[in-house]
């Protein structure tokens, strides 16, 4: 199946180039050691994000620094079993979901052990000391403070390869359980701790690629953060297979054709994506979340920051079922349910923008008119027990879809993309909260049944979202905003009960948009290429290609978009999302 008749121009490795930082990057442990030793200091502190390969980094730094004493921060924490017991109420017995932890790293630190470590350091006065590990700066910020960082996506890949959670031996544990511990507890305290260090760190160490460290100075890091919020930027997309995955992204995004499928593309998820900075010809990979944590006001704007704090509330991702299968039949929890059960302040509010579709493609949305819900859930339970195959279309409404349809999916709506769809999913960032109700009689790629949550789904499904209601309220609620020669803007969603607004811009000439101190996430949903420039020359022109997601920070006052390249003088479309 052919989805494009030209060479793909999708950029899988977007980069922000930094100027005047040529002396601020070090690209091997030898160079790193030479730079650090050049300070001729005694106390070197290396704080780490949980997931950094301690064996690799510590052994190499020991070799380069040759310290007289090494203090390991993991010794200030309670033992692994005690940590698990302390986290128990937040980890829960659920395979996928826990309860969000809002405490701090110090909650898991044995104060006596911390004091003992500080005493050891005091007695080592005058000696060369290396303090290493997650939370190392709790012992001392030392003379030189280095932060060893890593993206959450890389951490997940390492979980799959057998890496355990912090101070655990769960090498072979279910990947979803490892991920849950990271998502609900470890990453929460790690982000809060890292945020407290942004202005104190002397060097940042990129450890995403094994045995290929890249270290930059604290000054270069600050320049990178400032540069990111002063211009349009893209996060580094990543792609993942799935049991229902399709073939569209292989061609359009120029992916490995030998892979069986690609289900997801995460091309606008700052919590998990990286961002690449080029310094003197070298690439420094940085979690995009660092921009949100260190520059929330500049990135998000006053209104969004006041409402959500240092969290990026919008996410864009792709769901590819062209040449694939139906997604699992699912429903997302209401705000009331998610707050009461999982400690989240907002829920997964989403929509499907149909980027492409095969003939006869459809989306499942809402329940059929007049059905007996008790009977439906009884059949779902029977299907889960393997007694029947769930008769989905008896109970669930289906909609024929075509490119550029926009399907709105407020919490409580039973839904899924059918096969033959290429979906740009526009949603809030609470992305782990999906209650799967049925998975079409199949196993996951790991050979295990995928998690099903019928009990929870029954509690949150809105019985009013039937065929009549969703067809009138959730399907192509497109309303014209403005039109003139060569330009048209339309509101396409989301539903009034959701906090995200989307506007589709259709144009064949330059179009200038005000950003109004409110972060924008956008995607070129039709057309080959556009160039984004600054009306006041505050940033360099920036090229965006078909299907690429890009972010406009609140700090950018306005942008001009114009079709360029093969799209010059041709009509293109950009979908824009922002917080109402």
C-alpha cells in the first residue's frame, strides 16, 4: 500500500543549534575527566536521574577523577523492600495504574544514614571525594555539581531490556509494573528534586547513549533553555510497535520497513520526548521536560502556568491502523473519578483528527441507541472470560471517517479507532489513564492478555453518550472563524467539556498569528512544507514538514507561516491546539 508518491521529508531528528558555546561541550569520559580535573577541586558531586547506568558512569568517573573517597547516595535511602512498602499505597495492585505521589525525595531518605554520610564527608576534609547517585546533592552540593540526565523514553527502553527500578532487583518484572513505579513515584520525586538544582548545576551530562557521554557547562544548558522558549521547536519523535499497529508511518515518516508495524508515534509529548541541541557539531540530548520545569512561564504562559503549574498539558501523538487492526475498545475516566482514585488534577480529554484513512475506515464512538448497558457489560465480562466474542457493533456506534474529519472524545465516551485510520490524537497529557473494555480476542506483543478494566469502565462510562448524542455533539463540530482570499480559519474542537481548543488554518499565502502568551502545539496536517518566521525577526526561519508536530512557546509573541518548497503557492493546513 502506497501512502506517498514522493520521498519522505519527515525529520526524525530535529535539532536546535546553539551559537557561541564551542568551549562548553565535552564528548568522551576522557574529555570530561580532563575538564573536571582542571578545576583542581576536592568535592565532586554527580547527581543522577533514576535510570542512569550507574555502573557505566561511576566506573568511568572513578577512573578519570581518581578520588580518594567515594560516597554512594543510594546508601542514604531505605533498603529496596522498605521503599516498596512505603510506596505500596501509591503503587496499588493494578498492573498499569497507581496513585500519583506528590511528596519529595526526602520522604524515602533515612535521616540517620544521611547524617552518617555527611559525617564521613566532613572527616574527609582535604581529600578528593566523589559523591555519586540519585539524590547525591542531598549529601552536599560540593565544589563541582554535575547532573547526569536521561529521557523517560530511554528509561522505558532500558526497562524492556531488564533494567530494574531504583534499588530494586525486579529485572524480569512485567514492563508495565516497572513503568508504573517510575511514572507514579520515581519520576515525580526525581523531577521535583532536579527542579531544585537547575540554578546550581555546573555541568549537565547526557547519558542517553551507552558509553557515548556528552557533557555541557551549566552556562550552555541555560542558553539552551533560553533558546528553546524563544522560537518554534520540535521534540524528537519516537515510534513503537503495537499489536494493532499499521504501515502508514513506515513510508510517511521513513521508518525501518523490516519492522512488522508501527502503532504509535510520540511527536509532541514533552514529558517523555527528548530535545536535541547542537553544540560545536555535537548533539546534546536533553529531556524536553527540562524546558517545562526550568522555564514554565516562558514556555506555557501566565494563564496555563497558573492553571497547571510546571506541566505541559497538551500532547500530540499518532495512532496508525492503516494495514493494521482496531484499537482496544476503551473509555477514559472523568475528572471526579481520576482525582478521587489516582490523585490526578485532570484527566485524559482527547480527540481523533483523521490525518489519512483507507476506504471504509471507521471509528467506534458512543453506544447504540436504546441498548441495555447491564447486558453490554455482562457480555464484556463474558468476552473477557473467553466465553464469547464481544459483539461490538451490536452495542457500539460506528462512524465512517475520511481525511480531516475531527472526532471529539470527552471523558466517559466509549471509543476506539478502527482499522484503516491514521489518527493524529490531540489530547491532554494524562495519557496513562485508559480503561480498556475489550481487546478483540487478542494478546499483546508480549504474549500476555492486555490489561482490561471493565469494573472501572462501568463506573465512568456516560450512558447519555449514545448514537444520537455523539453524532450531533462529537463529530465534525466545525465552525468557521474567518475567511478571506487565500486564508480560512475554522474551529474544529474540542468539546466544550474539554479544556483544549483546536483551530484549523487553511492557507496558500503568508499568515500571521498572535500567540497571546499561551503555548501552542501545532501539526502540518496537509501540505509538504511550511516555513515559520518571526514578524519582528526574533528567531530564525524554521521549516516544518508534513505530519510534523511543533511547539510555539508563549514567549513568542507572533509567527508568520507560509507554504514553501513543494508547497509554494499551494494550499496547506495546520492544526493548532491550545488551552482555552
